[in-house]
C-alpha cells in the first residue's frame, strides 16, 4: 500500500514539474597524447539525470570528477562521445547544425566560474549585454537593446543601471562583474541556466550576495538551474535536487534535504563529514577517505569508489553497483545500500 502511495506521489510530482532537460547515458572520452602513445581519458561515463522546469539541480563532487564536463556537454561547448541530451523535447545528440546550436544556446545560457575571464576588457558592459540580443535575434534596434540592458542590470542589483552600462569590466569589482555575467545570461530570457562554480573565485564576503541573487532570480522567473559546485553548503542553500558525482559517474541523487539528512552512499557520507561544523568544532575524526580519486584513464573495476571505501566488499571489486531506490525520488548506486522498504533497482 505504502509503495502504491509513493508511486502515485511520484507520478503527480512528475506531472507538476515536467523534465525540461533529460540526459541519458551521457559519455565523454578525451584522447590524451603522452609521448608516442595516446590514452583514453573517461571524463564522463554513463551519466543520466533530468532537470525539471523551475527547479534548481546541483551536481556536487571533488575537483576533476567530471561535473564541469557535463555542463559543457549540455551547452554543446563539447561534443558528447555517446548518450543523448533532450532539451524541451528536442534531441541535441551528435553533431549540430548552426541553426540548432543557436536555438539551443538562446534557451540554455551559461555562467562561468571566472568573472574576470568571462568578460572582454575592451568592450563596455552595454556591448556585452546587447551582443547576445542581436546574436539570437531577440531585438532589432540599438535603442531597444540598450533599454533591455538597463532593465536587466537593474534586476541583478546594479543600480542605478545608467552608472554601469557604459563602464568597462576593469572598472568593476569581482562581485559586480559576476552580476554582469548573470545579466548577460538572463537577457535572452533562457529556460535553463548552467552555472559552473559561479562563486568559487569570489571573495567569501560576496559569495552569499551572489547566491542570494541567483536564488531570487531563479524563484521569481521560474527558471531551471543546473548548478555545479564542490561546496555542499552552497548546494544545500541553492538546490532543490542534489546529484553526487564521483570519477565520471553519478553515485547518488534525490531531493537535496533527503540526500543531506540521510546520505546513502559512503562517498556522500564522507563529503558531508568533511563539511566543517561549528557545533562539533571540528571535522569528524577518522571520516576522511584514504587515497586519491582514480586516474580517469585507468578506472578500477567494479565500484570506482572501492579502493577508498570503508565498506568495500568482494562484490564491490567485481561488479559495478546499480541504482537502488532508497526513498521517494532518492537513489544511490551502492552494493551496501539498504532500501526502505526494500531495495529496488531502478
Ligand atoms: Fe563502497 Fe561497495 Fe558501495 Fe562502492 S558499492 S560505495 S565499494 S560499499
């Protein structure tokens, strides 16, 4: 009976928030030259998830786990080696024609990590904001573009906008630049924003302002967000759904509060235990993972986390674990996971 109720709730929730982005079995392999040899680096292997309309989904994981590669594949800055990407019902796998790329990029915008490298110092803020409007044919005249730029600068908190529109990037602080980058992403009215560690290069004092701004814009405009971070505190603050990535694959996912309050995968548990806790006054002793993440060109057999996992069993060294449902919309890929009311492979 309980299982039927859970299924019904799941069906209703899916009906309420349709998937805007569907990623299935996404793969990216890079060929890396080392002397006379070429080796394959498996940056992303078999990654599947959905991002629902109006929800913020966060991918969290250590540096080098492949999370930035995933967003670059979705934005088609990189071409996938395999798998499918569906956005708004259209498929964007394989090579795209210019018209398809323009359509995708007018609806999927990206906020990069580095607010200094993302803006061209020889162009004014007004130029940076009007360029995408003309590129994606969202307006026709320079006066219309300027008016839209002024409105968008106001919406990201750069007020009065007239004081900023004719400035150059070097005249702004890091936080102001990142607001301009956010404005540039918003000005074409996208449906999905991909944010790749947008606060990691900012001073700690202004990170919170930028996170607050992004959360406010996401809620007000009903935007879908795919947010990449290695910081679980930011993930919990901004996210509705959380995906945990390790060595090129997703190991756990679900509503952010469920994953953080009851992490099922040992890697998620270790990530959470490494978050400094003022009440405990320290990190939990003995809860660090020994060793390093695996070399992506020589992945271990079975579960990729097994060389570092305190719960590793024989089966973990031979068989890759499948996703097991551990709660409503909450899953983990681990042989040791006990589902509730019973493990169910999904
Ligand atoms: Fe650890 Fe095994 Fe689970 Fe991998 S599958 S996380 S090695 S218990």
